[in-house]
C-alpha cells in the first residue's frame, strides 16, 4: 500500500510545468501526516526544475525519508531526470529513494560543463561554505560576470548559507543550489535578460523560534510572517549581539538593487522583499527555513538579447 | 565619504611606528573572504601584529587584494577588531584600513555603523585619510582640523574651532575613544601638562 503525494504544478501560464517551492506545498502538508507507510511523490507533471524547486524537493525528501519506510519518485520524460542527475540529485538521494527513471543510463551521459550552475550541495558546517562560494565565484567568472556582481552574489550566498547551518539545528544540515539562466525565470511574461537563481533550504527550527530567543522581540515574533519581516531589518538577530543580524538585510538590498528579490519562507510565513515593498502571505508550513534570491540582469525591450559583458550594467 | 585631509604637511603621523597586513596574501586570508570563522582567524592574525607594535603604532589592514567579503567576515574581522581598539584593549595602538572606494567597503561600513564605530581609510599607505563608518556630525570638523594639522595642541585646536578648552577637549576625547586619533601628553609645556592630538594615518 503506497500513498501517492500530489504536487501543485501549474498546467498553464508563465509558471506552467515549473517545480517551485510552492508547488511542493500539498506534499509537505501530506508528509506531516505520514506515519511509516510507503509514499510516492508524483513529479510527472514537472517539465522544468529551478533551484528553489530542487532545494525544496531535497528538504521534502529528507522529511519523508525520516517518516516513511519507503519513498518513491515518479518521473516522466527525459529532461527532468537528466537535469536532476546533472544537479547531483541522484548522487545524494539515489540510494535512499526509489525511482522509475533509469538513473544508470543518465550517469553515462557525458556531463556538459556549461559553467552556469552549482549542483545541489548538502553541507553541515560553516567550514564548508568558503569552498562552495569559491566554486560559485568561478561559475560567475566563466559567465563573464564582473567582479562587482560576482562579489555581490557570493557575499549574499555565503550569508544565507551561514544562517542555514548556524541557527538551524537541522537534522540534515542545509541544501543549496544555484543556476544562471539566459532568460528571466521569475516574474511572469518578461523573459528578456538573464537571471541567477539561488536557493538554500534547511530543516531547522525556523526564523520565528530563532528570533524569539531574543526576548526583546517577543511582540515582533507573534506570527511567522512578523518574524520574517523583522529578520530582514538591520541588526536583528536571535542572540542580540551587536554587529549580528546584518547579513540578511544586506542580501535584500543587493537583490533589490539588481531589480530582483529575496524570499524567505519559514513556518507558515512567506515574505518577499523587493526593496521598495515587502509582500507577505500565509502558506502551508515549511519545516525549516527556505531562502530564494533572484538576481536578474534585465534588458530593455529596445535592446538585443544580452551578451553578458555588454549589458552588465543594465537593469 | 568624508575626506579629511585638505592640506599636505610634514606630520607626526609619518613617524608613527607602523605595520601593514595584506589580507589577501596573509596565511589566514585570501581573495574570497566569507563567514565569521574566516573573519575570526584573520582578526586573530591582525591582533597579533597589532600587539607586536610599539605604543602609538598603527596597523594598516590592506584589503585591496580581496575580491569579495561578506558582512559576517567584515564584522568579525574588522567590526570586532575596531570595537576592541576603541575600547582600549590594545592600549594606544591604532588600526586603519587600506582600501579604494568600491562596493567591498559597504559591508565594512555596515558593520561599523551597526556598532556606532568608524575607522580611518586610505587608498594607499600615506594617502588621503577618509572616514569609514559613523562619526557624529559635530565631531567631523574637529576630526578634520586635527588631520589638517597633523598634530595640534588642545589650546590651538580650541582656538581654531572657536570652542572653549573643555568643549574642545571633550570632542577630541570622543574621537580618541573612537580610535580615530592619537593623543600625546606634553609635560614640558608652559603652564603644565598639555595634550596634543595627532592624526593616525
């Protein structure tokens, strides 16, 4: 007897077929009620996986594996399994998850090295972060990102990675993935430009619990959304030490300046910071903390598709 | 960014004992400076050099070879070091930053502002000193006057700024406590002991 876990994959519109964190919500909700029985996660409607979908999937599988005797993954087509393999997904989960995809065939395919991605990486301590950052810096250098942009992206990423392993007490550490695209993925119809998407997920106690250790924030952490909004402010941290709590605020500013966004999800809160506005809404609970950063390089409609060098200051 | 030096002069600062620490080339450092752990190791290396300097000496922390630095590193390596220097943990020794105007300064500035601190920055050792971080508005003129002069007695500084001696001394003392200037005591001065304030870079 297997329980099939459905996803919420859009069948039309700009987000059609994309595996995002949000599309995993029904499965997270169902996973909370799993008690030992075998489960199958149905990824067949998925046509495209972005880093946040990948990190979310990793966090979901960690949760399912801890609660279920057997976890299966139903995949269809060739592109999604090939992308998952390319992102090292099966190296991490291959022996813990059953799948209908022929992974051994995928492993033999030659691995292209487009220099545009950081494979899904699982890390547990701060010492592992400089190596990850170094790798991503190289990717961006290959993509002809200027030093300024590279520094901004990497400084962003290291802060979030550090948060994920420092505060979380996560049983599986944290997952990160990065992908640079030749088009804009986030935000609907306008696809001209380039975009770097960064996602980091941990399975820790969450932002509200971390911040509420600091008693002065008692009134500001009544809900998950309150806590997330508060976490974006300069100088807000769980320990209250001076100098702490600058990381996330600086990350938000960098993303906003690039015309992108910083999304945080923890507990039943979800907050997206755009610089001039901050949106929040209630979502099904996420068992940990999830961060997604969008760093676009938009081109205006009168311009040709970018050669990254030429247009590095645009947008 | 506020430039401090408007006039070039032969200065006491040039005779100050000094050491330069190149963060990118240092054993604890490198080109990609991220995480608090890395920042702590660099701060420990900096503290060792600082402690090895004679009193009134200045340590130039040269980050020009660093490609990127995150906030956590900046706060751990520089924010905490500057706060300890300002608190007097290293006696009368000082710290200055050698770095050009670029994005990397943002994280250092954010850390210093978060701690209500400031440090002196130069483009190169011997270059024009600028303020990085937070200096209260009313102290900026005082700081500029001291840096213009290189070394100035409290009496002369008070005259220059049109302040009474006590007010002038209070302002200079606050700058001293921020670690931005050096103070020396001139016991041979007519009328007894007198303080002189000196620039550190």
